[in-house]
């Protein structure tokens, strides 16, 4: 019964979404306020209906209603409650419902908090959001209905893929989708602006917080996914340049560029056309990502069994939206007037350079991801593009960008003095070079470029601090005055500094793990020891242990340094009862300076295969991502987003609403 | 340094083109060295690949072929049912590696014509069949979609 309600709610939501996409658009065209307001109501109703459908599906999962095919395929009565709930989106159908739920949520937010938007702009934005909803609701109802019944109902389910039964992965999809879908706001605002024929500072001020929220969620979502891959897959790696990973990374790169170019529109009314283009591109990449992941056209280590028909449907959605958006762009963009002249060396110039590097970097990732697909279509040969390609193309493009990041905030708008900016960064430069020297000395004989990579990370952190210190006049005023000034700085300045520092922290982790990780594989018997990076691992033996819905074979190790035991590590081979599918649980002992990572393998007469890694500074990668997220959050609380409705420029006062 | 509007635009466009050119150069240069082709045992033998050439070998793990050697060394045979190829791999096999199931390995042939794999690709889902393997088996008429579920 509840499942039928859910199904019905989805169909109703589709009907509402169709109304939402057409009526306000027509209303805005005619200047009819009543028709425009239909969009507000429709967005709220649509959200309520999708939420109802979502809870109906959750109800089926929580109560283990195996007469619903989706629940039978992906759940089991013996599963812990957390995974019954998160199992809702641990499968294709459910994850698409989550996708649309988040989409509808953003639409509802525009309706609830968009009171200060001009009526026509709000109506058009809601209409575009509605259009995206229509496409994806249709997709769910036609190809991926989560509420299909089974008759007779099976006694028990087949269980959730064990590898997904994990706290980090349970919340990875919601954050990732909030990021993907969040960029639909920038997309809708861009299309609405193109239809209106105007982009101004106020427009950018509305778009930026939405983009920032999406970017924050995507940052956290990607970080969670990579953290999960790190500890759950047991390969000791955290990023594989796999198509599915690239699919989430490309919108992040484009979104980061958008975040920066929107600043220029907001402060200087320049780069309008480019920002619109970037908003369209970012969401297009989100759609491409959804397509790549959901269609299974690319061979990925993270791939799941998929149905090719669905791929075709998403491909059609993708082509319609991307094609339509670019057509509209080509038609309307030339009419947008650009203002704000600036010299090449200026804050604007710096942000443009940021955008160039990010978009070109994103293009290389896109190329590497799609090339095998193109080659197969053209030449019929199957191939793959792996990490070496990206290390040779993407990484060199990011190095100059990262080196320039601390410089940006020191450049003035319009025209800047490069020498003065560099002078203010000499402390940061000295610290970074010092660290490079220390790293080079400590790891003498290692990769030559690694100390410079570490220095790059330190440069970002020190540069961010220098910016705050300079703005609050540390060293030129008394400490008390400077501290007060620091507190009084706009939150956006703090947010930027924190986010840039977070990037620096992540870079340190990435460089250290890539350059200095130590890997040892050995076959050892109980009682024997192996050595990795100065640590002794003594293998104590294997004991069986029972979990709620799995059986473990736990390998126990004692870790020693200089003869002193400091940790007991447990790595398990885990067999899930329902699917009889084996997984490996890595044992990770985290120090401030890195991770000791031990994985137990198969056994034979000669002993157990054991893999041990020392990953220096590995936690920095995810800590850095969390700091970036926090930076975004601080920036989001900036005064200018809270106080006062942004007003449109004078010459449009007649159409602007308050 | 007073530049005219046109000159300013020139600087912008110029730097954009320069970065793009560098990127294109990097891509073309990297692609030649890093592109790895996928072959089934039949295709690999047909192409007469020499030792040292890196490629991906995919197919089914032949039943009863997995044997452990010294230390971490593992030998198995990859088959597309028409031809087969011996593979050696030193390391830990992924959890879902099983006899009779699809597998993709990456590495190169040694002088004896044995494929020395340094990577065995893992998968997250026991029903998932790498697309290349699925296609190769379809060509042999051996596998239909969904046909490999337990």
C-alpha cells in the first residue's frame, strides 16, 4: 500500500513538474504575476511529493517489505538498521529518487528563500528547475521504477552489496548528489539570465551562495568516496583516475572555476558571458557524470551491474539539456553587455588565469576519460587511459595554478602591482623554501620533485595566513588592534583563506603519499614478523569472529617500533552471510605523520599473504578536504548574503523587486 | 602600462591559447606512451604482441587453473574459450577474483610468452562483468546480458 502511494506521488510530482516548467515561463513572458507565482507553489508541492515517495521507499526498506522488488534485490532482514535506511540510495532506482529529491529541494529553496529575487527571474529559474525535474522523474518512472512489486513476495531479500555497508559510503551519495544537483541552480540561473537578457552584480550575488553550497557538498562527497576507497578496498590507494572518479571530479573543477568567476561578475560586472558559459558547463559535466556512472559505458573499477537501456535514456536527457542550453547561449549571449575594464595584472586577471587553468585541466580529464570510448567507436579497438596519462597532463597544469593561488588575494582589482604583492609574500615564500629544504634533507634520495610539492602545499597555507595577517595589519599595528581587525574582516575573506589553506593541507598529503609511500608484500606464518618503513609487524594469528550479518577471519598483528609494541592491528577477511561475498577490512593505525596500513590476504601452506603500507601524511588529504568544506561554510555566513536584499542596478529599478 | 581595450583582450586570449596549447601538447605526448589496449587471448595471439608491450588482457579465469607459487606468486590462465594465455601475478588478488569469472589484468608478456600482470582489476559487485570481457564473450556467443549471475 505504502509503495503504491510512493509510486503515485512520483507520477503526481511529474505532473506538477510539467506545470512548474511551463506556467511560470509563460507568465514571465507575459508579465503576468499570478502565472509566475504558480512556480512557487508548484516547487513546494513537487518537493513534498518527491519527499513522500522517498519516505515511502524508505518505509519499504526499513520494514523489509520484500514484495517490493527493489527492496528484495538490495536489502535483507538481518541487515543493521543504518544500512536499511542508507540502502534506499545504495541502488540505482533509489539513488535516482534521491537525485530528484535533492533537485526538488533546491527548487523549493528558491521558492521559500527567493523572495528578494525579481519575480520574472524567480519564475524563470523555477521553470528551468522544473524542466530538469520532468526529465529525471520521467526517467525514474519509465526505466527505473523503485516501487515495482513482486508476487508472491519472497521470504527474504538478497542483501545489499557488502562493500556498500559502510558508514562513509552510506553518506557519500547524498553529498555527491547534493553537489551534482546543486550545480543545477547555477545552470537554471544562467538559463533564466539568458532568457531575461541580463546579468549583473545582483545576479551573481544570488548565484554564488548556491554554487558554494553545491561545491562544498561535492568536495565532501568526493573526499568521502576517496576515503572509503582508501580503507575499504584495501589497495592502500585513495585515487585511481578511474572514469567514475573522474565523473565527480570534472564538475568539481568546473564548479571551482565558476565559484571564482562569479566573484568577478559580482564585484566588477565583468566576465559575464564566460560565467554563464561556465555555469552551463558545470551542470553539463554533472549530467555527463551521471550518464557515465549510470550507463556503465566505461570500464571502471567502481562499476556495478547496469542496464544499457537506462544509459540511452540518460544520454538523450543529457543531449537535450546540454544542446538546448548551448543553443540558447549562442543565441542570447551576444546581447549581454560586459563592463569593468581591467589590466592583465589585476585581481580579475588572476581569477581569469585560475579559470583558464581549471577549465583546461578539466578538459584534459574529460579527454582522458572519454578517449577510450571515442577510439572504440571510431577504430573498434578497446583501450584504457590510466593514471600515467593524468599524471603527465593534469598534474603539470595544476602546478602553476597552485603556485599562483596565494598571489591572487594580494592583487588589487582593476590594476595591481605584482612587485608589491610578491613583497608581502616573502615570509610565506621563505617558510615554504625552508620546509622544502627540510623535506629534501629528511627524504634524501627520494623523488627529487617531492620536496617542492610539499613546499607548494606549505606555500598555500602560509600564503593564506599572510593574507589575513596583511589585511588585519599584523606587525604594523599593536597586537590588540590587529586581532580586532582580524575579527572584523569579512567572513568571505576568512572563508577564502581557510579554503586555500585546506587545499594546501590536502596537497601535502597527496604529494607525500604519492612520493614516499612504502609498500611491502610478504607471506608469513603466525609468530613471524615483517618490516615496513621502520615498523615491525608481528603476525599473531587468525581468529574467527561473528558480526551482525557477516563472519570475519581476523588476522591479528602487533606493531612495534624500536622494539616497543604500540598497537594491535586487526585486518579481516569478511564473508557476508547473505551474498557469500568476500570483502577485506584493512587495519589502519593513524599517526600525526601518516598511516600504518595492513591488509591480510589469502592463506596457503606457506603462510598468509600480508600487505603492509606506510602512507606518510595520508590523513592530510581528507583533513584538507574538510577544511576546504569549512572554508566554504564560513564564506557562506558572510554578511552580504545575510543582510539586505541585493538590489539590481538603477537602470532596471522598474522591473526589479525587493 | 596603459593598454588599449584591444590589447588587453589580446593578452587574455593569448594566455588562454597558450595554456590550451600546452595542454594539447601534453595530451598528445602523454597519449602515445600511456594508452593501454585491451585484448582477449585470441586477439593477443593474433596481433603477435612482442615481449615488453604493455596491454590489458581480459577473459575468464579458466576453471582449475589457479595455483600458488613461491611466496606471493600466483599463476592462472585467462581464456576466451577459443584461446588461452598463462598469467603470473605477484601480489594479493582482489576479493572477487574467482575461477570461471571474468577478469581484467594489466601487464606485459615476458620472453617465454607468459603474461606478467602487475595489476588485477577488482570489481565491487559480483554480478558485474567488465564490458570488454562481456563483449569478447558475446562475440564467441557464450554470454548474454545477466547470464553470469549465480
